[in-house]
């Protein structure tokens, strides 16, 4: 993971109160930079909006900036479970399955 991404994740975790103690010093150092401070404000504002606690009007570019940040995030997909995938089309139908007598053992 690149350093910038890690710093942003640490700032986000710090804002959420979920940062491990071992990462705290790095996150606090990042808050000494303009980029770190901007990330801190953005994470807090996003959290306030999600909790419907935003005070005052959002900046004109907030929604565009948030949309761009979300678009830049990697998409995560979970592997579908067998129930979600449905039956295996290459598997024999239950009435066509081999009986134990038809199986040849090595």
C-alpha cells in the first residue's frame, strides 16, 4: 500500500476513533500537513453528513469532491456463495448422476 493511501486510511481511522495505538503517531504527524488537515476536515464532514449532523451549508464543490473520492476508491466484491450462484450448469442433473455401482475406483 502506498504511503499516501496509508496516511489517509490512518486519518480516517483516527477520525472514527478506530486507529490502533501503533499507528497514532504517524496519523498525528500527517495532521501537521495541509493535505492531512484537509483530509481530517473531509472525513469529519462526511461523517457528520452521514449522521445528519452537518451544520451550515456545504461548500459548492463538496459533493463533486466526495463523488470523485468515492470513484477513486477500489471496488470490493465478495465471492458469490453457491446459493447465490445457483446450480452448476456443468454438473449432471440429479436423475443423471452416477450410482455407486457405476463408479470405478483406482
